[in-house]
C-alpha cells in the first residue's frame, strides 16, 4: 500500500504541476570532467543542438565528439573539463544506464599495496521497495533581478513489479512541460510525452494516462485513437468460453483526418499535410499516422520509406523510392484540435466459444460546446452557428478586437471606405488600435495580401478590387467552427460452420451531429449499416473450392468512425468518396480454387449500387502458380459504371513471372490501367497507361546483395475528346550492399527516371543517389568515410516572427537598434545570457516553395601513423579532416546538382563545414603538445526577406607544456574572419577580422581540485565599417570534484572592452559578445551535492556587471530524485 500511495502521489502531482515551467525543460547545461565516454542524461539527446565549450568559453569542434543516444564520446580532446549545453528529445523513452561506482576505483599512482573492503552491505534508501524503478524527479526554482521567477517541474519515471501477490504494476511517466519545441515552434508538445500507470491481475486491468484505443472486432465500429484518460478491462475465461468487458473514458488528444495528394515528379518533399478545416499548420499526434503509396502501407524511418515532422505536419519521402507524378499518397492521422475540448467514451464486450463469437461496442466522441479553446464566441457568433444547422462550411466572424498599444504585437487602425471597415498597420500609440486575425480564403477571394515589411510579425495590407474582381487572398475574419458529436453502436457475430466455414453478421448505428449549437437538421443525424456474409471450404480430392459472399447495406446518413474499406476503395470503383449521400448496396463474391499448394485461382464479382446515383459492376481474376523455382502471378479487374451524367470503364491488370537460380532471382512483368470515362454532356475524360519491367536480385538483403530494376511506361490522356500519347518514361534502380566487412563497406542506391512529354511540357530527368563508402587502410591507421547523395526536393522560403515568452524560456533577445520602439526582424539575436532570452522564433507560413536539386557530401579522414609505423616518432602525430556540405539549386530542368562545391546563380541554400586538426605529442606521455586547427564554415539561406549568408574562417594554434604533474602552461593564438551578407538588412552586412592571444596556467592541486588562470587579448575590426575593439580578459576558474558527494565549479572573468564605433549596433553586440564597453565582470558558480544515494541538490548562481550599468544576478536551485 505504501508503494501504491507513493506512485499515486507522483502521478497526480504531475498533472497538478503540469503548467509550471522553469525554462525550456528540454534544455540541459552541465560542467563535466573529461573522460572517454560520459553518460549525459537518461533521455535521448538532440545532437544538432549540442554545444560543447572549454572552460575559456571556446567552442569545441563537432568532429571531436559524437553522440550515441545519451552517451557523449570524446575524441582527442585536451581540455580537462568541459561545459556542455544540449536539448533532450521529448519523443523518446528514457534510456537507462548503470555506471560503475567511482568510489571503488583507486588510482594506479596510489601508494596503497592492498585494498581491503569490509564485507558489509551498504544501507540504501529504497523509495519503491520491491519494485523495479528507473527515472528522475526534478523540482526547481529559477530567479534573478533581471527576470521573473519561475518553477521547474519535470518527471521521468518507469516502474514495474508486484504490489502484492496478485496485483502487478507498470508505469511510465514522462513530463517535460515543454512550452516550445527545440527549433522554435510554439505548439504544445504534450502529445510527444508518454504518461501512464497500469495495474493488472490475471483477469483485470486498469490503465490511466495515455492510452492507445483500438477496436477491430466490429466491422462498423473500427477505429484507432491515441487519448488521455482511463481504461478498464476484465476477462472471464474457461476452457470452453472467454468473455471480455472493457470501458474507457478520455480526453481526446487529436482529431482524425484523412489527407490525399499526388506526388510531384522527382520531388521527395516536404509535402505539407492539412487538417479537416484546411488548417495551415497541424500538430500531428506522434505515431498516429498511417501512410499509403498507391494503396500500400509505408514504414516510418530514415532508412525506410518516409519521415514525418509531427510539429509542422510535413512529410518527406526517403531515397528508397523516387516520387513521381503517378504516385498517389493517402495519410490518415490524428492532429490536435484547438477549437473545443473533445471527449471520447468507449464501452464494449465480447464473448467467444468454440463455435460462436459475438461482440458489441458503443463509441462516443463529442466536443464540449460550453468550453471553446481558441474561439471567443460572441452572441452574434452563436446566432450564426445556431441558424446554420449541419451546413457549417464557410462560416466566419469579424476578428478585430480593440487593444492598447503593445510594442511586440502587430496592430491596426480602422477607418471606413465605401461603407466598409478597412484595417491599416499602425505603430502610433495614439491611434485606436485593433488586433486582427487574417484568414486565408484562397487566391483572389479576399481584400488583403501579406506584405513583406521586415516588421516582426505578419503584416497585411488592403488592396482594392479592380473591375469587381478581388485582388487579395486574406480577409480579417475568424472561421467559426461548430462543436460536433459522433456516436456509433456496433455489433458483430460470427458462427463457425464445421471446421472450414463461417457466417458473419455486422450491424452499425451512427448518430452524428455536425453542429451541437443547432437543432436544425437533427433529423438527418442517424444512419444504419448492415453487413452479412460467409464462406465454406469444399474439398474434392486434391482440389479445394471456397465460395465466399458478402453483402453490405449502408444508409446515406451512416457516418463511420474511420473508413470501412481499403484505402483506395473510392478509386477502385471510380467514386469521389467511399460513402455517398445516398443509400449504398455492395455485394462482393469470390470463388477460390486451390490445387495443392502450388496453384491458386479466384474469380470475383462485385456489385455496387448507390440509390438513384450510381451503379457499378466489377469482375476480378487472380492467379498464383508456384513450381520448383518458378513463380507466376496474374491479377486483372474490369469495372463498368453508370450514373446520371457519367458512364465509365476501368480495367486494371498486373502480371509477373520469376525464377530463382541459386542466389539469383530474375523477374519480369507488366502493369497497366485503362480509364474510359464519358460525361454525357461533355468531352470524355479518359486515361491509359502501361508499364513493362524487369528485375534481377543477387544475394540476400541482410548481407551482400545487388538489386537491379528497369521499367518503361507509356501514358495516354484525352485531347479534344480522343486518347492520345501524353508521355513516355523509363527508369532504372540499383540497390546494393556490395561490400560489408570489418574494414570495408560500400552501399549504393541509384534511382533514375526520364520523362518524355508528347505535348507542351518539356522533357525532364530525375535522379536519387546515395553512396556510403567506408574503408580502413594500413591496420586501421588510416580511416576514410565518404557519403554522397543527390535528390530532388522543395526548398521552402519560410516566413517567421519572434514571439515573447517568459524570461529564460526563450532563445533570442530583442535589441532596439534604431530606437524606434518597433520590433524589426533584424533586431533579434541569439541571447548570450539566460535572463535576456525572452523570445522564440515562430514559423508563420511558407511564402514560396521552389523545386530544387539537392546534394550532400560528407568526408571524414583520420590518420594515426602509430598503427602502421614502428618508430616512436610516428606515435606523436595524429590528424583528422572532416568535411560536411550540401546545397539546394533551382531545378530548371536539370537532372541533378552534381557538384557540392559549385556556387552559381541557381543556388538557393548552402551549408558547408570544413574542419582540419593536426596533433603532435597528443596524450599524457609527453610534456609538451602542439595542436593546429582550421575551421571554415559557410551558410547561405533563403528566407522570406531574401538571401542571407554567413562565412567564417578560423586558424588556431595551441602549445601546451607540462612543467610537472602540478603545473601546465598553454599559449593559444587564433585568427578569425567573419563575413555576413543580407539582401534586405544593411545592419547584417559586415566583415570582421578577429585576432586573439591567450597564455594560460593550469594548476592540478590534487585529484579533486583544479584551477586555471588565463589572460586573453583580442582585437576585432569591422573591415566594412568603423567598429573597432580592443579587449582584455582575465579569467580564473576553480573546480572541485568529489564523485561521491560534491562538485563545485566557479568562474570569474574580468573583461575590459575598448570599443570604437556605434555601441548600439548589431556589430557591436557581436564583437563584445553581449557585453558593453568599459569594465565588465562575469561570474558563475555551480554547486552539486549528492545528499544520499537517490537525492541530488544543484545550485547555480550567475552574474555580470558593467561600470556604467546595474549588476545583474540570476540563479536557480533544483532537487533531483533518482529512482
């Protein structure tokens, strides 16, 4: 009982404190002693946001470390201690490691000749005695005189075990309280967390928290939902019978939708998904999606079929399959609904015996109409909704709200023109101001356009109609969303006929109300569905015949929870939707013939009748023949349809033959479709395509293999009522893992496609390529890794704004450079100090999407002559070269952008990083050590204000001499050049030449205590302006580390900045790293104390002062419980 109460206390305190935030809880900062490998966290790390610095504040190059899940692996690092900042990923479960106890490790230099351990068990406090527990609980407080105080609350806990002899428990509680995502989206990430507690016995189960609800027993009640709530189930089982009862009540985490789109030739993405109301940005519930390409289910993963960004609703398809204009995609998923709180209730039961099974379920999903979330409904809005009935499309309300002037908001003044209110952007505090939301209605369907002004936020400008034609795309309105309710009662029964036959009956009743505010049209809410069918195996010697028949009747008002049939059912029958606004009769029959296990044949007939609207007949033939190493497959179908204004014929076929000869499999086949559609009063709309293909596979996919496939396809389309050739395409694909050994690996993926258009369009070619080559030479003394990739994608020109959040929770700071009181985009910088970090970047929309060719090149070469050369001299030398680069270039009918080094007018983005390091006398065996580092970086990006680029080059020399085990001296020289260019903002155009010299003294007092004293002299000059800086810095740091109990880190910097130029400019802020001219003091103190084996106290204090400004203090304190 004590364990159970402790668990319940933690579980409910999680929800009570769910809104308390301290800083971005995904963010971590630590100061650590250098080791070969360090366990950073119990959660997975985001490596792209990790920053490592030495105690002087210098960044450590990324090639000197790597991340394996939650473990930091250091390579050739000379610093004794490092300061690390990183983000954890909220979408990953906890990773638990079991480090050794450092207290039992004795230095080899110790004078002890023997180690004696008392054979006594250490008494430890057990919070969850008798249970397996893993995780942490953190409670903390952050405060300062330049920021508001805030509370940290985070919990990661995993439990399993027995509460009693008959009751077990399993729990996973992960609460990060993330107000933003790492890359700057403001949407809540609760759906990425995984929180649940489950109690169970042999017969019963109760689960609270995040639940995956699914029901597949009843045909008319099928669904899958991810919800937050409570689920209870109980089973009664015997040898003859099994009965299960279950019920769940929950708060829905998202709304189900289905989105269909067609691929673009050679474009792997991203493709943006939309919600039921065409929401521009949807936040998808992680793991809720099902993605289909041409009716086939795809797999998630970088080495699988697709990658989905759940926070933006953008899907990218990997190089495994080159996307073409013939690809049909369907994505079914849940996304967060911010209009109303939505609740879900499910109850059901099932009973099964040897001959009979019956099940029934009740499903209810309803919005709370009295609790709208993002809608402030007025009396006028309610009147509109009340009178709308079930027709809730295109309902809007005025979005203007009077507000007082605020510098961080885009506000408008209002005036009247031709009897209509017009809104105009204003920064005058004396105006009567309004906050206005603009909704996208479509091209030339509104009176406002999005204006690129450089102001922080989206500014809309009125454009008057011309000749009665609207010239804008937006309107100052909010869409009115009605609360909905859907109820489905489903029943399924099944009876076995002998041992090889079955009869089944399904019944469904739905009650769907599209507008809970209105009683109009409520008589149209209820619909029914019935399905009956069965099959029977008939054995005739070596033959077996199986007749099968199913009949469905679905009333026009029946509204299922999700789709009932296959993903492409509507297309199979030439329909626009699966269910129409008329009663539907669907008969499906099959006659299967089996001859042993080598021959299978089937004839199927389908009849579909939508009352007074549609009549369709479909014939199907399927065959499979297998004999020895031969395999043949044939499928064909023929559909004819008739409706009021349409007659159509739809034929489909695919046939293939394959033979396996040892490790070689050869296959050839043909696929095709023919649409013959005839509108009675219009020209015909028909199409036809045929594809021939051949493939060969050698080896197996788990080891070494080569797969080759080639195809030729012809497409015909209608022109002037006649089917004519439209295009011819052919392609070839190679997938291979040619070499796979301990010292050599080679993987090649090549996917080429060429399209020749018969009319209008220009011929085009497309290519996806991925090559991975790794090779070790000379006893692994030379290691080479090369990655090269080519693909087509969409380069998105994103618009963004900066939104204010609580102090310390952001990433950016605002500096009013021009002193006009208006926030401009170019006035936001990454904050050097936490108390200034009050803004995040929010992506608002995509201004333009450009078709581009993308290339990537990765090169990593390491040299260690000691591996293959005997003389001791070569052991002193180590070198490494790391190059990572890639770019996007306008397609312009080019097959690929082959050269990653090329810079031309077609380039739209580029990222390049070159790092070279040479070490001499690396290691502890030498008194002196020399290091040379060279870095070169280039970043070019296309944002909504135009092109921006940043170029930097750095040379660094470091000489270290160990006087003895107690003292070390270092001398560092650094030369750096930084060039920034911006198409729209003059303040971001500069060329900086930076020079730095630094002598340093390191003192190792003992194995626990270390200190450093350094002097740094800097000279920075803006070659394109008047700014000039001479800076002197004196640094003292002290570190105490007792691994068992206490660690202390203290750092003090005195910095004198002698600056010439405009101190209120962006260049000045960059040169002085967020400090001011004159004398500056910066200090920080970090104390970490292990109170006992499961509790840790962490205190941090930071401050800075300037001779002309007030001193700024900030700190935080937290208690961490380790379970």
